[in-house]
C-alpha cells in the first residue's frame, strides 16, 4: 500500500472508533494524533492529501484533461489547417 492509502485507512479507523465526534472535532483529533514518526517527507505529504480528501473535498483541485485537438470547423474558423502526419 502507498502512504496515501495507509493514511486514508488510518482516517477511516478514526472515524469508526469515534462516531460521537463531529467532523470538526474528528479533524482536530486526527491532526493531533499524526500516525507516522515525523511531519516531513512523503508520508506527511500523503497524510495531508488524505486529510484534505476526507475533510475538505471541495478544496481538491480537479484533474485536468489533456489537450484535445480542435475540430475541423474550429480550425476553419481560425483560418488554420490540420497537419497530416
């Protein structure tokens, strides 16, 4: 498993272990009880990502799609031609 998977699993365990806590209290509890040794490196970055994913999903950046080629109509409108390889 990756650090992110481990972090997400740890957060899920905390959610199950503390059903009486509000989401804000649970976030504070998780931040106070960091599961890995020190707050630096890949493990910390993965833990932060898992925390953002669970507690603040609206703040996650959308994944960008790759560039698509313009349609023939769009190229014609621009006055360009598609190169044929």
